[in-house]
C-alpha cells in the first residue's frame, strides 16, 4: 500500500540524513529523494496508475512528505553550515601573541655601492652624469673614437655585431662622442654603464661587465689636470695614503695615453696575493683626448684640449671587497649579497 511505501521512504530518508556530515553528502541525498528522477518524484509520476478517487489523497500524502523532507534538509543544511564555519574559524584562527615573520629585506648590490661612491666622488669635483645607448652604431663605438676599420678591437671574436653597422657597445666611450656632439666646452662628465664583449665566462671575464667613462674638455686642459683628478679619486676611494702611478700605453682615442696603477688597498704597497706581490694594482686607462676625436665632433683642437679615462667598475668592486670571482657579481645569491 502507498502508506507503507511512504513510511519506508521516510524511515530510509531519516536514517540516511542522520549519517550526512557535509554539504556535498546532503546534496546527494536531496537529489536521491527529491530530484527530477528522485524517489518521491517517481511516486508522484505513478499517481496515474491509481483509481481516480484515490489520487487526491495519495497526492496530498506524497506532497506532505515532500514538504517534510524539504524542512529536514533545510535544518540539516543550517547545522552543517554552522559546523563547517566553526571548524573553518578554528583552522584559520590567528594567535596574535605569536611573533610575526620578518620579511627578508634586500641589500644594495656591491656594484651599486661602488658605483654610487665613485659617482659621489666625481660629482664632488664638478662632474655631471651622462648616459647613452647600449646598442650603438659602429660610428660612435669605433669610427668617431679614431679606431680604424682594420683595428683588432673591431674583430668579430671580440664584438657582438647586430648588423654590419650596429653593435652592442664594447665600451662607455661612445657616450663622450654623443655629449661632445650636443654640448660645447666646457665639458666635465662621467658615464657609467654596461658594456659587452665576446669573452668566455670565468672567474675574471664575462661577456657583460661595467665601465665608467670620464671626460673633461676645456681650454688649457693638461696631463697634470688628469693626474690631479685621478689622484683625488684614488685617495677618496681607497684612502688618503693611496698613491697613483702612470705607465705609458696606447689607446686610439687618446694621445698621450697611460695605464694607471694605485697602491694596493689591502697591503698598502707592501705586496700581497691580491696585487701579485707588486704593491700596485692597475685600475684604469686614461690619456689626453686625441685631436682627431675633437675634430670629428666639431671641436677645434687648437683651441680646446681634454682628457678622458675609463675604469672597470667590476674590477674596482672586486678589489674593494676582496672578491676573487667575477661570477659572484652576477648570480644574485642572497647569501653573497647580504654581506654588503
């Protein structure tokens, strides 16, 4: 009989409802009994099999049980939601008495530290900071600097060529050409930046490294001015007892040219492993700006003279901090960087 079937459905429903623990399980139970293909829905569809006079009472009984099931499901859902919220609050609870985790703060890179120190030294002597592109025309990187077409520095083995006329700059010297093209003397600039050469990576070489170019052009500039500026620079960077030594050298864009040594900052000229026990360390190249370079940018070498120098920021950084492997400056290892 229908009443017996409804009683059995109610018993089964309440038994299963008692075992429901989660919202997903509750939804499965709702679909089983009240979904489009659910057990109660199937009973409603079977009313057509009953005698016409029995249908109203049977329909009323089934709908009554359906409303009862709906109330039970709603109450169960409220209980489950309340319990899940309570559990979630317990899991997400914060103990405000526990000390917080300090975020790890980055450190300024040793290259940046040395670059800023050197910039401050030259700014203190009246220099301005200039900048230029890292992707450069052959004209600025070579030709305007008095470097002929057959010069070894133009070799494909040393230079990254993008086209026959465009290169990754091999030095910061092109900046001095761009400045002199757009500014008339007096000129007093430094130009720090990245440069590129086709070197194999090892402890002392990298295809990417950093230089700083210096340039002064004015009336009456002499080699004595160059020596004075570099002496002040060396003493400011390495200490007031630091001495400088100029050795004759050759650069296409300066004449006369020199390589500049300073007394070793670690042994103070006594001789140690860092300086190869010579007491001196080479730090830069320098010289008087070649007249051909001045003529190229439209400056009369009979009226003006100037000096230029170029130093390796990576090398100076390694010497200052006693770093023996250039690769450490490019690996971004926090254990290394936090020492500075």
